[in-house]
C-alpha cells in the first residue's frame, strides 16, 4: 500500500472512530439508546482497526482487548433493544 493511501485510510478511520462514537453518545443522551448502541457498534469497526494497529506497531494489547470486550457488550445491547 502506498504511503498516501495508508495516510488516507488512517484519516478515514480516525474520522469514523470519533464521528460514530460521538453520535452514539449523543443519541444515548437524547434518550434514544437503541440507536446509540447501533452507532457505537458501527464505531467499533474503527476502534478495532485502530487498536489492532496499535497492538501490532507498539505492542499495546490492552486497548485491543478492551475494545473486543466493549464490542461484545454492544452486541448484547443491540440484541436487548432490537431482538
């Protein structure tokens, strides 16, 4: 992958991470938790990518494990509200 493509992908991932996480918090605070968990679950795609990359490049496995646990909790939240 070219350096410019890698930088663009990283920027996209960082914007998605912040955008969907903030949207999830906003929706939850507006008393719409069923939509908040969906938004936060979407943000987990970006979180998993970022923390996996941090684990591989800087040997920081703690955040990656934490992200996987939060992802499981959000999946249970989606099941609770939507199924």
